[in-house]
């Protein structure tokens, strides 16, 4: 998968805004986004003044030299260094100059030990400037190629779940259903899972991050399934809650409430409002119904190369949504010891609204 050179340009512009000379990208997810490299050891030195045809230096060790030839565009100055590259491997690339250069590093991901090693290696040739989050902020807005990979992953995950539901839920254990779903996603072409699927029935569904148990799913309960597939690095994320046979009035009422909140919030997704404002749409409906304390997590999150990334749709989401963002809308109501409902869609923010990327219906579906 070749990566548009425009990403390096935008990152260089962000580096210039911070008055950096070079920006070190060492965290592997952002490195993949920037260069296409999927190996386990590499780094890029983005030249803040670099032209698009000369974005900077790409470093890896002996094991990945061949892989880099096919993955990392030749516009990068591709060099081989020692395996522990965050140290002398970086320092060797710095041109000797009169004044120390300003070298941005990822203070959100570098360990203290890596930082100390880097500082010792660059000595007084570079001033290390904390600059974490620059690539992550750009990653929030997806280009068409990224959005279509996420859309494809979502469709694949939908097909896999449809197949699994065809085999029924009652009488199987949560763990069996989860494994069935994992295998179905892989068989449908997923390269991996976004995360281990959640399958939570009855009172267990009141745990937002329940782990599938070896206990049998009984008729008369709700089952929450949260699952996602990974395709060419990009994740999907979706949740549906099903009824196994006939469920009680309380379950139905909670389901209707969550669905109403979910659809209202979905209707609020478009460029302009902040994550906090969209979160508030669902939160208000759930609070008005007397269940405010039973919706203890944020409404949603960004999805891309990581299943949880920016932006946040929560009480702390202060950034406005913009076209190209891919976010989840997933309110839930969890009644401890009784039941839980969560409904999650994956949504692309478009110029004039939003496109839901997954396709499974949301009316309460009864599965045997
Ligand atoms: Zn999810
Ligand atoms: Zn999610």
C-alpha cells in the first residue's frame, strides 16, 4: 500500500508551526500512516523544510532493508542503522552545524530510557523538543483511500456476524460465539481483529467491557456483541444488542431508550459541533429517562489504524468534528445485576452530514 506524499507535507507544516527543524516519528502506527512501513523497528526524521519530493530520512535495521524497498517510497532517504535506533542511529543523521537544531520527539510514546539514550547520543547537536501528537492529530481526518478501507472492514464484519447469528445464540456459550465470530471474520478476509469480540449475555451485559465467558446463553436475555475486523491496517468497530427469544418489558424499554439516544446523536454528527456537543445529545435523552448514572462512558471515539484514536466524543471532546473523521456513536445503558444495552455505529463525517459505514439494522432483533 503506497502512502500519499501529502501526509509528509502536512506533517512538515505542523513541525514548522512548532519551529522545529526535524521531527522524529518513532511510534509505529504513525510511522505506518506516514510511510507505509509495517515492520517492528523503524523511524522517520521529517525535514520541516523538506520538499514533497524529499520529505526526510527513513531509518530501519538490517532485518527490514528489503521490505522497506517495496513499502517506503523512494522519496525518503532510506538508511540502515543499528537495531537500537533511538540513540546513535538518530544522532548519526544530524548534520554538524553551528547552532543546535530543534528536534521534535514523541513525548507521548518514548520511554524515559529511550529519551535518555537519545539525549546522550545527540549531545549538544540538537535541542530535544516535546512534540507528541502531531501525527495523531492529522490521522484523525481520513482520505478517501482510508475511508474506503474502513468501510470495507465494516462490511466484512457485518457479513461475518450475520453468518454467526444464522447458527443461533441460545444454547451456545459466549466464548463459543466469540470464537465463531473471530474465525468468520478471518474467513471473510480480515487480516486480524480490531480487538477480541465482546459477547455478553444477561446480567453480564451490564459490564461495558465484558469478556466472553464459558457460560451458556439462555433464552429470555439480551446479548451484546461488540466486534470489529482489520483490513490493510484499518479497523472497524460496531456493537449490536440482540434478544434471545422473548425478553421482558424492562429489557425492551432500555433497548428503545438506547436506540432513541443513538439515533439522535447520529443525527447530530456533521462538521461543526464538538465531540462534547454530540455526546450531550445522547446523554441528555438517557438522563431524562432517569438512566444518566447508567451511561458511564463516552459516546464514541475515532477509528482508523487504531480502533481507539482521536477525536473523542465525550464530555472532554472540545475539538469540532470535521469532514473525513471516522467516529463511533455508541451510547449504552448498563443496569448492574440485570442487563445492558449498547448500540454502536461507525460513521464517516461528510461535508454535509454523516455516512454510516456499517449496514446491520438496529430494530431489536430476536435471535433463537
Ligand atoms: Zn465497539
Ligand atoms: Zn467503539
